[in-house]
């Protein structure tokens, strides 16, 4: 069952506030899989082009980049 993207966005926001970055990344991957979004198609190179008709998908994938970076930084902090 496909979910409305808004629900994913809200859940990702909650994970970020709780500093549960790995779960946020997993949620965004699940969102992309459920909505048949190919990460390569929505890479940074293509996000700003006019051919991107799903603006919400591009916003989610920008959020994915940020979450991934935060998860990496958080895991480095925990390992130190």
C-alpha cells in the first residue's frame, strides 16, 4: 500500500529530532522503494532540471543526503 509522501516526511522529521539518523535514512530508502524512485535519476545533477516533475521526490532525496551525512557524523562521534 502506497503511503502519502507527507507521512514519510513527518516520520523523517521525528527521527531527525530524536537524532535517530540511521532510521531516517532507512525510512527515506523505504519511501523511494515504495514510490519507485531511482536514486540515480534524482541525483544532484538532475534535481534542478525542469524535467523533474516530482518536486516532492527531489526534496526527499535532498533530505536523504543530509540524513546520510548526519548518520555518518553521529557514528563517528560514537566511535570516538
